[in-house]
C-alpha cells in the first residue's frame, strides 16, 4: 500500500508514512488494519489513483528486489539483515554505543571519523 501511494503521488508518501506509524493513544504505536490503510491511501491519492497504483508493475518489481536483497544478506544461521548498506558493502553491526557505530562506519565503509 505504501509503495502504491509513493508511485502514484510521491508527495503524499510522507503523510501516509507518518499516519501509518502514528500513535492515536498512549501506546508507542497503533497498528492500522489493512482496511484502514487502504482507506487512508485512497483518501490521500484519490480512489481511482489508488486502484491504478495497486496494479503498477513497479510495486511488484520493488517488492521482488527487496526480497532478493534480503535473501542475499541472510547468513547460514538465518540471521543478519544488514542495518547499514553503502553501495555493494553491507554491515551487520551489533551496536552498544555511538563510538561503535563510528568505528564500523570508518572501518567497514571507509567513512572519515568526525
């Protein structure tokens, strides 16, 4: 649904993304139902555009590429979707402090230290 919104009306994506993850009560996150998400998407981009966007082949292509990328990052234990990627470099750090992240960025990705 999010991809359909993005491809149909990119300027509406932020509003949809903010809504889908927003809290409507004291909970940190209020999961939306599928029907609520569809209705919000249609509200933001228009019902006709939403119906057309659901059939946009780019949605399926993007999903397949994401699934393929995930499959390439799983190690032999079934773990390790990378938390960071840069070009063809993937980093799966276990971070405890900001200094750990800085070291990983420097060592693994060749980024300069601040």
